């Protein structure tokens, strides 16, 4: 972002580009010039000589730290009795780095590309992870972490018609739309003179390695009207079934911020690689008619009958504003919803780090937004005092769209620690996942996430920082983190964020999947110290997020000698190959995370008969004594199995066994001697 000094004035003076400001809360127009798709092929890119990282920009990257206006907002003080405060209990140490409590899947992402900051983002489909940074794109196998392709954004979009206005391609975003089964990538581009673009690429299928449709949309246009503006700090979202939404802060070339803008792209055209028309909404206003800044669209995971947008006061405030777009294709309109009043969120301080200058945060800027189950969620930085002074912490809000109240409101952090550049995701069961950076005077900048923020306040360290991030204060960082549901299972979240590499002047990114483990199943049958017959039916309780289970049956409690080691998709297994008269041990665990817990070990013994039950009736009775006598003297059938008639355990079935059995039944004789 360029200098924000102009924004301070614009917060109080309403400016409309090229016309007098009306009282409406937005302006709109349809674009008449449809954008044409060109095909981008990851597989073909792999076959061509191509760059995977770019030279540093020839001029200073335009996102300088913000100039924030003075404010007089109360700083929240930690109160252990207040459920809004979620205090991180994670303790950093050398031994705790990158331990088994890390994500289910975890691997290194894109390495330093020469751009600063990287602005990492991530989206995950059924089989692939797509990561974007300034200014490169990479595709990974989500099951192995293998990088399948990496290309600069300039090379990826080089075939668009028209070509991008320059090689300065920045501010990436990527999402996966599970309803349409498509990845969507967004980059911004400008020549800093008179041209600017929204560069959009959408996968042709849910397979990220298949062909993509790439577009160059003129970002200077408001509908059909040319302007002298360029976009910054974008948002990328989608509604349930109709459209994709691009938002941006619009700046005048060689001037200041002027308004926020929304571009609406029909899914039906975009996802089919057709010529794409668009609708524009711009100059969005807050409830008091103030100019909205950094408006973000929602990634919509349940039907909202439209599309929600949200914006905070970037330098801190006591409210948030949200809007709803309806009829986005034929007659788009955006209505500002009732103001959502919340406890204050003063702008965060810069974040201390071990051995270097403070990391620059960028205020309470609106980060990514999602809609799920009637609520609009977002997260951002703010100032909090946890006991020994002010630090940067993460605020998570969930706005109930029926009441326009923040029914979800959490502050996450810890005393003496800084948390910044968050991203939030909420699964179908309203479980909140959060990713952010963390640092302190005794900690390098690291990557952390939280599983189920409402019920758990201990973070997991995804990746520890490896050195001090060099630079003068405030050190450039961010500008955001990536989080995405798993395209095959929305109860899982994937996170992506930068961390300082072993070389203090470079950043790396790390990708990981949450939850770090699933809860353990409960053994149901056979329970400990029980007898079973063949085939032995093994059963356990189901785990909602598990798709497969690993079952082990062994002859020893240490599971060194495995009789069964199988993966099943159900919660039961019929073990027919076990040996009769043998003691076994069994356990099971859900798959999906390598550190999922096993069930408590259960011991059982296979007994394919009841001692004395020579006639296989299920019980030992006088009839069995008669059965044995007939076998011995009358040529009757043998007991099945033969061992069931050997009740005195002398190794043979004789008249003595019949007498032994009669004495047991009628005379109070000794217990039957069979193994089972």
C-alpha cells in the first residue's frame, strides 16, 4: 500500500471520482466489454523453460507501512473471567519445535521469490494444494507435499488477451469453490501510469494440474466508464451458486485512495472458459455515509441467498460494517446492514522479535471473510494488555446476519507475545480454526494455528522461525495469511504463512493441515478379557471426521507380531483368519493424521467351542455326555471340534470324559478343563 496520509483526510471528506457525491451507499454499472479466456496449462508449463521466481521489483514495492491516525480507544485488559479472552497456553522451547503435535500434513511451501512481503495464500481441492505469493504460483500434491509445478505469475498470465500492463503483478489471492469444484487465482497488476488489471485464472476442473482459463480484466473501468485508478489490497470470494467477487481499494494514479470497489464475475461464464461479462459496484459507504475502506467479500460455504461483504475501521474502532449483494448477475444491488457495535479494537503495536527490529503490523485491517451457518466471520489484529503491557493480539468476530450482532467475539493472545496477520476458517460444525504469526523478544517469528478456538486456547506451532528477520523498524511483513478448507473434507483446514528462514534477509512459507489429530475411537467389541468365536467381529465407535481406520490385531501387547493390519472404511471388521485357542490383542485408530491416537488395547481369546459342548448346542449338558458315549461306543459323530469333548484335558476323548461331565453337571465335580 502506498502512503495512507490521504486516507486520513478522505475519512472525513467524501470524494467521488468525476462527479458530485450522491446520498446513495454505492454506485453500479455493467461492463459491456467481455474478457476473453486463454488457456494456461500447468503440465505444459512444466515442459517449457520457465522462471519460478522473479527479480526484485525495479522500484520500491508500494505497500509501505500505514500512517495511522491518533486514536483514543480503551485497550482491553485481560480478564480470566471474561470468556472473550482466549489466552494461548503454548510454551515455546527448543524441544517443542516441529514436534509430532504439528499438523496432519505439513511441508515447506514456496521459498523467497525476491518480493517483500510475500502475501501468501492457499487453497485446497480434492488432491492438490495451490499456493500463491508475490509473485509466484505453485501446485503441490496434498497427500505427499511434492511440488508438482511452480511458475512466476508473469509467466502464468503471459498469454492473456490483452497482455498484462506490466510485469509488476502483486497481491495474490486464491480460493477453492467446493460448490463449483474450481480453484480461482487473483493477482493485481498496474503500470503505475494509466493501466491496471484484475488478473483472474480459474481451473477447468477440480484437478489443479488440468488446464486453467486465464483472464485480464481492466481494473480502471467502472462498468464501461474509464477512470485513472489502480487496485490494491484485494479480496476474493464467491457466493453459493452464482458469482465470484473481486474487491479492491482504488487509488488514483499519482494520487490517494478514492473508494472501494466490487467486481462481479458470473460463475457460469467463468467456470466454462467463456467470454466473461461483469458488473461493478463502487464507492461503498458505511452506515453514516462514510467512505468504506478495505471491503472484503465472503467465501460462502452455506447458502446466503446473496453475498456478504465486511469492513473494519482500519486504524481501530468500536464497530464493523457489513453489506449484502443480491441479484448479482441481472440487477446487482448492495445494501448496508445495521451497524455492528463491538467492544473497542485499538490499532495493534508493532511486534517485537528476538534479536531484531519490531515487525510492522498494518492496523486492524479487514482480513479474509467467510460465511457459514448464518454468520459472517473475520479476524484481524488489535492491541491488548494481557498483564505486563500492550501487545498485538488477534480478534475473531462472527456476525449473526439475522440480528446484526457479533455473537462470536474472541481475543486470542498471551502476555508478552505478539500475534498478527491472522486468517480464520469455520467448519460445518462451527468449529473455528485460526492461523497467525507469533513473536516475542525471546522468540523468532513463527507460524501458529488454533483448533476449535471456542473450546481450546492452546495453539499448535506449525513452523518455528529460524532466524531474526532483518531490516529497520518497522520490518516489512505480511500482508496476510492463508487458510482453506480441504476440498474433500470441510471439517479439515489447511494453513499457509511465512516465517524467517535461516538466512535473516529471506522468507520461506510453510503449509500444514489441521486438526493435528482426531479424537480417539472407543473399542466396543471384543472388550478386554473376553472370549470370542471365529470369525471374530471387531467393532469400535465412529469418528465424525474420519474416513478410514487402521485396525491391528497381534499375539503380543506390544504389537510386534501382527496377525491383522488392515485399513477399512467402516467401524467393524470380521477377523476370520485368527487361530483358535489363541490369545490376541487389538487396537484401532482413525487415519488422516499420522499422530492420531490408538484406542486402549483390548485383550481377547479365540475359543471356537464351549468346553463340554460336544453336540455344539452352545452349552454343556447331560446331552453332551450321551453324545460322547455314542461317539465312543455307538459309532456316533465326533464332537466338533474334538477338543470340546476332552473335558478332563488328558488329550483324548474317552468314557472318562463322559463320567467327568456327568459329575460336573449333577455331582458338583471339578470345572470342565477345556481351554475355553
